[in-house]
C-alpha cells in the first residue's frame, strides 16, 4: 500500500484528490497537511511514496516546501506532483526547475490525473 501526502489548504480539495484515488482503485494511506510547514512535519514522521502539492498556501507555499524538501538528501527522489491552479507556463517551468516530478493543473482532469499517477506509482491498471 502506498502512502500519499496531500498538501492543500483547502479541505475540500484534499477530499477531491482522495476521491480520485478511490475511483481509480489505487490502495493508499493518506496523510494530509494544510500548509508547507505542517507538510514538512508530516513528511518527517511518515515516509511518503508520493506528495501531491498545492502552490498557494499560508505559512509556507508549495514552491518553498518543494525547494526545502529537495535540499534534504533522503527526499531527493521522492515523487512530488504540483496540483495547482497556477497553470501559467512560467509557473510550470519554475516548479519543474525546483524539483517537481510533474504538474497537474486545477481543475483536475481525471484522465490526466490517472495517467500521471499510474506512471509515477508504476501501477499496471
């Protein structure tokens, strides 16, 4: 079973992401965080197989969280997908340069979500 850290300041959005997983029949244990600081605390406590990360959050933004995580050796290869409404080309480029594994714009397209997660989690579904 995969452990997925969902980082978004919107509880509704975190629920939507979990619902996509259940519709895709991907068995996961979910850890949730409402900002980057809480996400860092969760990541240190619970090793995750994947992080789904919003950009705009209070206290520590997604992009700043991403940079901090990539600076920690044991998290250098952790798959981190930005799931955000910041969909301008320069945002995508900035996130990928900062170490994002992939990028999914909001509102989430279910087909795109499934294909990216299947690739990253190496699922054969």
